């Protein structure tokens, strides 16, 4: 029997009052299986089945009201249907109702009740999404990381691909578990077997960087291609640049640009990458005029990097006539978007009176904003000013505090400066062993600290 004949038979059964036929027709319209995809028609058939007492249909109706984007729907109308499905013990209805409670979708937010309901759903049905939601709530809301990881493992073991991705991420970065690239790959691969687009993308990154696996550009390209087929937009962009660079695939610059340029017209991030590449000749023949066009498009699209890049062009007269005032204007626009590099550049300008009047207090404010956002050089400059009393009252203790975020991010310059403060006992106790550790880390991060390391090692050996 052809699919068309099957649909015709389903319609006949539905007209005769067959509840299963109502629900099956709803699924057909939802998936576009044998009929044109139509969420309104799907909802209509689901409602008929739900009204006849079908628990799966009740869940489908609740889900459609909560999540439908194709047509206007009141999320609150889905809640009673989920409640009715829960009365019949529908495991996924427990999960979706608990999620609605957790995030205030169609119902007042109540995270305690959400957790209790997800736990009840798991106990009754062992549906993997229930365990995954418990893990999310324990991690994000109740800040119980150890328990959360246990629940992620339980959800993953039950087959939840989202939980597998979380565990892959945690093992990759050592968050709450020991860093283990091979373990991360195992979890990403398991989720990828479920065609999870983020897992496919993350597994591709592991193959790009050789993290837990042997570096393999072709495998990275294959995985990214599958992720893009599933709708992962970042992977589609990655593939475009892979064609431009010949990474994992035979180089085909025209094909890559054909993929990228339409996206760049709408996406400031892609416009920036194209602008930077054309301007510098990175993988493309250098064309500064074309580069500036794309950088302006990036700026119009709200990409702060494009704004900063244009500011740098005007600052140094690269591709345009030098104009410090114009550069400052671009930096200010980027700073309004919270760009850390823009704040740092404005700090330099105000400290040295380039393009603006010298204004030490304003420079400090800009450096502080950049440092708060993780800009290592800004943190170092601000710390130097407080450590040495440059334009401010000396405060070495504050210098140490300012450096903490950059030190945690293992910025080489920040590690070096913090090492000096610990070595000299400025802003806190003198601690040569901690200073040595910081200098050694700075050396690993590209900051030459060989002299400082040698001196401290000799001093510690002579004790």
C-alpha cells in the first residue's frame, strides 16, 4: 500500500471515529509524512484524539501550544492538557510540565515544584528528559554541581543526547570532573549517534584540534556537513570557510564565497570574517576596498569587532585617511555594545591624549570596564597603575584583585605581573613559591620569564 493510500485509509478510519487514526493523522501533518506539513492541521487532529482521551495526544497538544512558532498560540492553553496527560502517567508530560514550571512558560515559575515534578516523572517513567531536567535545575538553579553531574550521567545512560553533550563539554573543559579529552570524545560521539547537531559540531572541533583523537580535517568536515544538514548554522558557515581554505576538502574559493556571502549580508559575524580576510588577504586575494565594504556591513549588523576594526583602520590610516577622531567615534560605538577591546583602546587614548584630551580618570574607567570583561592587557595596565601609583593613589592590594580574572584565564602578561607582586610582597604577603608558579605559567603562555624563574629557583634552593 502506498503512503497516499495509507493516508486515505486513515481519513476513512478517522471519519468513523477511530481515535488512533486521529492521532496518527496528526503526526502525519506534523512531520509532513504523506501530506503537506501543516502544524495547524496537526493540532486539529491531536485535539480530536486528546478530547477522546488519548494521553499521547494530550501531550502533543500541550507541547504544540507551548512551543509552536508556525502559528499564534497561547502557551497557557497547553498546561491543562499536560495535566490531563500526567493524570494518565505520561512520562514526557511530567517533563514538559516541569520545564514549563522551571522557566515560567504559560504558568507561574516555581522551580522547587518543577524539580519535585521532574523527580516524580523519573520515578514513574524513567524518561531520560526528566533526568536531564533534574540535572539542569540542580546545576543552574540550586547550584548543586556534584548532584547535577550524577543526574547528567543518569540521563545520558538512559539515552538523553543533551545530557551526553553536557558531559562531553564538562570533561573537555574539566568543569566539575577531571579534564579528559578522550572521555569528552566518547560522550560527543554517543550523542552524535543520535544525530545531535551540537554533538556533531563539538566532535568536529575535537578532530580539528586533535583533542582526544588524532587530528583529522576530513573527519571534521564530514561531521560538520552532517551538522549543517540538520540545521546547525555555525557548521554551515564553517563549511563555507573550509572551502575557502581547502581544509578537509578540496579548495574551492568561489564555492565557499557563494555559501558565505548571502549569510554575511544578514549576519554581522560572518560579514566581519569576510571583511577581515579581504582586508588582510587571509585566504583570499587582498582587496582592502572590498574588505572595508564587508567591515562596514559587519558594523551595521551590530558586530562590535567590525566597529573596532574600522577604528583601528582610521587610527593608523590603513586603507583610509588617518583620522584619530573618527577612530575614537568607532571605538565608542563598539564600547556601547560592551566590546572589551574598544574599552581598552579608549583607555589608551585617554591616558596618552591621542585623539582626545588627556583624562586619567576616564582612562581608568575604560581600563576597568575592559578588565571586567576579561581583557588581559587592560587588567595589567590597570594593575600597573594601582601598583605603581600612576595617576592614582598606590594600592597594590587592589592591583592583585584586578588581575585575578586574567590570571584565572591564564593570560601571560597578567601571570607575570601577579608573579612580580607576590615576589616583591606588594599588596599582600611575600610568597616566592607562588611567584615562581606564576612565572612558570607565564612562560608557558608565551611571556618570557626565564630570568625571573632562574633567580627564584636559586633563591629557594639556597634556603
